[in-house]
C-alpha cells in the first residue's frame, strides 16, 4: 500500500487542504471574541474540528488500494498469495491501519498547528477543554474510519473512478441532504455519526450522543465488511 505516489500525494493534499481551511476560518475570527470567557476554548474546538477534511483523502486512498488491483488484474494473484479472497480481505483491512493512522495524524496536526499560530497572533490561546479534546479525538477516528469505509465499499464497485465519484458525491452532496431532509433516519448514517463523534457545531439536526456516534459508525464498517466478504465468496475475482 505504501508503494508509488498515491499515499504521499494524498497525505500532502490532506495536510494542505486542512491548513487552508483552518487558516481561512481563523482570519474571520474576532480578537474581541477570543478575549471573552471561554472564547479561546470555543475557537480552538472550531478550528480543530476542521481536521475532518482529511477523511475525504483517507477514503480515496482506501478505495484505490483495492481497486488498482482489479484494474491491473493482479487481484487473482494477490488472493492466491494471501490464501484466498476472504483472507485477502482481512489482510488488506489490517494493512490499511497504518496508512489510515497516518492520514489521521496529518489531519489533526495540520489544524492544531494552524490553530496554535492563528489564535496566538490574535491575542487568544490554544486551549483544548473537554469538548475540544472530544472534537479532536472524533476527528482522528473519523479519518481512520473513512479509510475503511472507502476500502470496504471498493470491494463492491471494484473500479476506481466510479467508486471514487460515487463515494465523494455521497459524502459531499447526497448524505448531507438526506440527513437534513430525514434527520430521524439520517443521523444514523456514517457521516452524521462522524459529526456526532466530533461534536460538529455546524450540524442542523439532533445528533446522536458521542458514544452512539462511534458505535453507529463501527456498525456500518462491520456491515460493509460482511457485505464485502459475501461478495468475494459468491463472485469471481476477475
């Protein structure tokens, strides 16, 4: 998974986009508001919460580390060397952990660094209170989970471009609209669960509790892993 340019390019893109998002948001912050009680804490949580943007790049990497083997027809050889398709599925999920953590570190460190510099320049302080720490942890695990979301869905689609387009469209357009239109059902979708995990202040619906957000997202990953295993068991790899 670490061969080629996919991992470093996507990691650098995730870092750069998060820096831009956090810096752009920080320029609109008023130094007067930072001086109020709790102002620095709220600003800190707001900026570190923007780290979730790295989840999009993490998800794309999770997709292509599966679909590229289908594209070059090496998936059969990979399955043979791994001991079968189901074992390949498990090993790929295990191997994805380190890249997923790398994306999570890049995503969180980028916004933390910008928050520290920006708040200091405006007379505020970088202060992670309880909510801020919950937000930072939620962002970290959302990025990790997104990599697995992409990988498990990729076992179904098997072609890079269609799967990437479909998941990006789902994440950025379809899912947010569905959550807003049907919040009672939508809050149990992966994206809404990620918002609950990170205490997203921009949410316009009644979010799940933090713990329920983690459980819901993990439930989706288990379901998608099971669906991938069923498809690999019942269909030919090529």
